[in-house]
C-alpha cells in the first residue's frame, strides 16, 4: 500500500507522488500488487499536482500492476489541478505497462481554474505497449470561465511500434462551466 497525501494549502502548492522508480542509465521496473495512490489538495489560487506512479528508465521501463492506481488533485477558485495515474517512459529503449485492475486520475478546480487529468501514458524510443484489463479513466472538472482536459490513455513510440491492448473500458470525461473549454480523449 503506497499513498502520497498533501492537504489544504491556500495560495500554495500541493504535490503528491505515490511512487517514483527511476533508472537514468539502466532499466526501471515497478510492481504494484495492491494500491498506489496520490492525493494533492489546495484551496483558492492554489496548485495541486498528484501522480500515483512514475516509472522512467534509460534502456527499458516496465510497470506491472495487478493492483489499483489512483490520483486525485483538487484546487479551489482560480486554482490549477493536475492528476496523473501512471507514466511509463523509456528514453532509449522499450516501455511496457500491464494493468490488471483499475487506473484512475481525477482533477477538480473551481471558477477561473484549470484541470488536467491523464489516466496512463506509455512512451518509448522504440516499442511502447500497454495491456489493460481493468478500467482506465480520467476526469477533469472545472467551474465557470475555466478549462478542463482529460486523457484516458496514451501510447507513443518515436521509432518502433505503439500497441494498446484493452480488455476493459477506457474513458475520459471533461466538464467545464459557462464560458469555458472542455476536451476529452479516451485513447491515443
């Protein structure tokens, strides 16, 4: 059980990281058997950033998660919120994500706010693969005169193949109030 938690800062910055696995000159490997989560909360004019898991390696990056991954970012009036479930990045090799259960990322902000949520992102120099059996969900919600952007899952390769095998639902929800912009994309 890994949980990062930051709470209630007005005019402040809240940053929560559940787990970070980094191998700048080698391969990175992450196994999540239960739950990994991050929660960042700020009040008005605050910035909240929550990332449940980040896996980055030079040669390869691998994340195996039969457990749940969850990120929540909340800010009040005129706040900025960013929530990311998991990123798997290999700068000079292959990246692989296996999710046997749920991945969720949710960002909330008030009026004049900005909310951004990404469920999962896999990026590699060569081959990038994501295999998901549970749901992958991202939700971004903002008040009036605001922006909300949500991406469910992205798989990207610079010089190889990019593959997404989804055996469960993938969703992205974006809601913004009056005089606002909302954008949602389930998979890319």
